[in-house]
C-alpha cells in the first residue's frame, strides 16, 4: 500500500524537473540565463553582450563581419562595467531588479524593473551593432573605457596608431580628443551645435552613445588611466538612447547612421578625407577582383601611379626645368661665392638671375611634384592605417597586414625599434636606394648629381626610421611605389642606352 504513493511522488518529481528543463530550453534562444548568479547574456551574429541585475552592460564582444567568419576582427570589452545607466536613486543600483526576456523579428529584448519603478528596456539587434535603450527614471549613461579596449603599446612611430581617444560627434562632423595627451575636464560645445554622439574609439572600433538628440557631455580623466569615463546626459529629458558598439568601417557606419561616417579619418581636412574614401573604395574594388589583400594593396599602388601619370608628367617636366637651370647657373654661382661675401654676394647672384631671365624662386617649381604626391601619400597612409579589413589578413610571410611583419623575434629589445626584425621596411629601403642610384638626370653635372643622390639617400634613411614600426600594409604600399620607381628608372636607362647606340652608329 505504501509503494503507490512513493511512485506517484517520484513521478511528480520527475515531471517537475522536465518542466524546468523545458522552460530553460524555451528561453535559451532568447539569451536570458536562468541561473540567478549569472548575468543576462545575448548572442547575435555580430555581438555578444551581458548585463548585470541592475541593467548595466558589463561585458561585450563585437565581431566584424560576424562572429562565425574565420579570421574575423574582434574586440572584447570586459573586466568592469562598460555602460552604467545613471538612475535617479543610488539605492536602486544595489537593489535586485526583476527581469524578463522576449524577442521580436529584429531584436532580442531584455526588460528590467527596479523596486522603485524605474525600468530599462534593452533591445539587442539580431543584425548590426546599434543597441537601443528605452528607460524611465534615468538621468543618463556613463561609459567607461576598459583596459581590454585599449591596444598594447607599440614601438617607435607605430605607437601613434595605437591609442584610445574621446570622440564627440556633432552635426558638423567628428572631433577627437586624446586620452593620454590632454587633461579634459569637460567637453561641451554648447549652443546649437551640441554633440549628437559621444564616447570612445580606438584604431578599429568605437563605443558611442546618443540620447536621440542634443546632449551635454562631461568627460572625466582625472582618475586612474583604467577608469577614463565619459558621462552623456540629455539637455532635454529623453527616455530613448542608442549605443553603437561596432567597427570603424565606412559602409557599416553609413548603414547605422550617416553622421557616424564622420569618425573615418576625422583628423584630416575634408579634401584629404575625400582622398581617403576614394582610395578605400578603389582598394575594395580591387579586392573583389583579387582576393588577397596584400596583392590588392600592391595593385592599388600601381593603379594610383597610373591615375596620377598625367600630373606626374607635368611635375617631371617642371623638375627637369629646375635641373637645367641649376646646371646652367651652378658654375657662375660657385664662382660668385668664392670671390664675394655678404651683400656683394647676394647682389651678384641677383644680377646673375636677372641676366639669365630666371626668377629667384625658380626652385619652387620642383615642389610641384611633392604637391602632387604628398596628399595622395597622406590619404593612403591614413586609409591603410584604419582599414579594419586588413586586420588578421595574411600575405606572403606577413601574418597580419595591420601589424609590423615581424619576420624574426630578436633576443633583445632595441630602443624605439622594438624586439622584432621587420623585413619589409628593409626591402623598401633597398629599393629606395636603388632608385636613387639609378636616378641620374642628364641635365645635372656630376657634382649636382652627387648632391641629389645624397639627398635621396637621406630621404630613404628617414623613411626607414618612419616606416619600420608601421603596419605591414602601409609599408607594402610604399614598397610597391619604390619598386615602380626602380622600374621607371631602368626603363629610362634602357631607352637612353638605345639612343646612345643609335647616335654612335
């Protein structure tokens, strides 16, 4: 008689556990963890975010293009609170909020309610990087830049690229503020040009927030370096917030919101930014035809040289005119400098210029070539430095085009140059020296040729120091450019030799 109640009790116990497991299985796809000791975690194609019991974002993983792709770029924010809602009552931060999870066709939704009635409604997109927050009883957001968001220090000039900056975006574009170099107490543009977005950025990723309109911004960097934070509060009461945690990629930013594209190369003048965008889309087009990013960068350098050929010809012609003038005047100027000093020397040189019909500033013509090359060089430099597509992209012996090629780890650290042997800058310098040796303008005499060769060797040394610790993608572009210069010089030597042979025959 006693066995039946025991079996009934056991059957009920098993049925209860089955219901618990079924409940957990139903809610698992929505990302809400059933265990009360775990945060609420949500996973999408591009994001994995976790919230604590009071609605603060405590960890995040963002991937580009998505977390399932091999070799995808990733940034992980963890180790502390990342985004803290600023509620009206401090007691609510210690209280345990009730939570429920649901989803619609486009978002996973986490709703939390405090014992005092404040609510937070987080909406995590199934596709993309724009997280929405609808809140009541909230004053603003505080974002903290965690150490995991900050890149490791790099050697030499490569450290220019590896930093985190405050970002304030208004209707006119973006303004960047360094976390390391400036002591910023407040960032408030005031008036009609109040900021729209505010937050942090590093080389490839951004963490930004907006109140859906104008926002007064306060930035505090007076504390420890790992506690740099920015508070975003609305000028006009707003319960709608948006948080962008995603890559610095032009198409992704434009798809999210057009104003965010101001993040790209925002430290440059507008016309230089146009060059960057043009080179970015040209590189993207080439990569669609050639799947290897390294080869695409080399073809980009070739393409830019071809597109600039008409301007380069004008610059070469002006440079040739300068060489001819220098060669004609050099003996006379040398004689004047030997025989005269001070004002007499200057007067004689002026008379010489007048006699030959040469303007005293004739040498500025040679700057035309630099005026053509430098803007494109700056555009390629910045475009390749912030191109997230190059992160983890391998080519030849280069494991990552977004880092120095580091072909061999040195047993010691060389000040400024770091602890690895980078082969690509050496190849770049050898090609540059070769090009300088081959470049022998016929209009110059022997002494002027030696002087010009010496200047080109000094320039090659300067570029070696500048580029040694830069990412391999940037060095590869300039190495290809030097290879093109060598090819041009060899071609000129070949045609000059043929003309000499034909003249002698």
